[in-house]
């Protein structure tokens, strides 16, 4: 169980931390200079670790949920754990919707004029990533 938590937390560090670095470090400079290459360069290198980190979080998160919340009771909101579970699923769904929208509708047609639209997506994904961390902490502290 400790390995699951460790992998989950490391995934969260990479996912949330990477988006915080992008949002607070690279994005303001790209917007100020109106330079797409700043974001593109970051994304090129980050995706190699960011996407696997998110996948590790999903796998370990579902695995830990199966340990803490029996599958037969997933469809209820019987306890705070169930609420946290569904909150995490909602955050994941929001993240996936934003990722698909950006990948297929924004990035292929990305221009300097559309940089604010991409920035909005980046900030939203960052807010969702930090929310994942907060909900995850809440889930853990209910037990201890």
C-alpha cells in the first residue's frame, strides 16, 4: 500500500508541479513576449513525464480506491470517501475534456492571436491539478 501512495504522490508532484511551473513561470513570459515557442518548448519536454505521471495517478488512484471503497458502493455518496472519489472523477473528466479540446481544436491552429485561449486552458488545467491534490489530501486525512 505504501508503494501505491508513493507512486500516486510522485505522479501528483509531477502533474500539478509541472502545471504550476508552466502557469506561473513560462506562461506569463509567453504572453508578455507574444511568443508561442516558449509554451511549445516547455510542452515538448514536459509531455514525456507529465502524461505518464497522470496515467500513474489514475492507475494508483483507482487501485487505492478499490482498497478503501468497495466497488459495490462506488455509486453511492454514503460517506465523505465516496464524495471525494466522485470529485476526483469529475476533476479527471474536466482535465480530459480540456486536454482533448486543446489538442484537437486549439493547438493545431495555434497562432499568437490564439495564445490567450491556450493560456485559459493552461490555467484551468492547473487549477484542476491543484484541486486533485487538495481532494487527495482530504481523502487521506479522513482515514488518519
